[in-house]
C-alpha cells in the first residue's frame, strides 16, 4: 500500500536519507532498532537462515514501502535480515519517537499506516497458508501474482529460480521443472531465461 511521503513528512519527522550499495545489510535478524525505515528507491530482500544455513526468503521490499515496522513499534528484535538486492537503495530512516509523534499528530496518516500494516499481515498469512496447502504450480503462481501486484498485462518477473525456491519452500529442481511445465501449458513465457507472466 502506497503511503504519501512528502517533504513536510520528512521535515516533521526529522528523517534522514541514506544510500546503500548492493549486498549491504540494513538490519540483521535478531537486532533491535530505534528507527523506522522506508524504501524510497531500489529493492531489498528480507530473509532468515535455517539452522542448516539455508536461506528462506520471506519477501521482497519494493520502492515506497516501510519495512520492519512491527519490530520497531513493539521494540522487539527484527524477525529477519534485510539486504539490498538492487544496485543501490535509498532508504528513509526516522527515529522511533519522531515517527510515533507524527502518528499522534496526524490521525488520517496514522490510519493509512495502520491499514498498510494490516494489509502486509494478510499477505504474510496467505503466504504461509499457501506454503502448507498448495501444490507446487499453485505456490509458484501465487508468488508470481504477488510480484505483479495486481497488474493484468504480462511482465518480466525479476525473481531468480533460487529466490522462488526460497519463497515457496520448494527445491530449485521442482521450481525449474514446474516453470517448464507451465510454459508448455501456455501459462507463462520464458524468453532468454527470463519468465514473463
């Protein structure tokens, strides 16, 4: 959900804008932070490592989205590691107390922020349900549809087979086999190794 980040918002919250290079870690799983974060430009991955060292990709953070806000609101450790996956990322950083004061002073904006958290919660709940109950093709289609964010036209899916594997809990071999079957069935296209869905 898009939230209106204006110059006035930046000024009132005394926000800082930081630029980070690819592969930079923004937050480590288990750490705490005194800041809210909002991605202005770029793309981030939020992931966990299993005890065996396997990466489980929770989700991608795209431009114009907050990330990690439940942990900061509750003053709890972050449930995942956040890493820059684009060439760079521009991130707005706001001290927790400044952000909370802004929410108190701007009830309409606060309501929109609350709705965005509720929307994320529903998406995460549905993702977990899909991992448990759906067959491989339906799991992949769900991730592809989430990536498209409601767009009807075919777009290039900028997720690797490994990322899809990490997001769905399926083995990479299963992802590759299922995507090839989906192409054969006319459900997506593969052009030069890129998936169009």
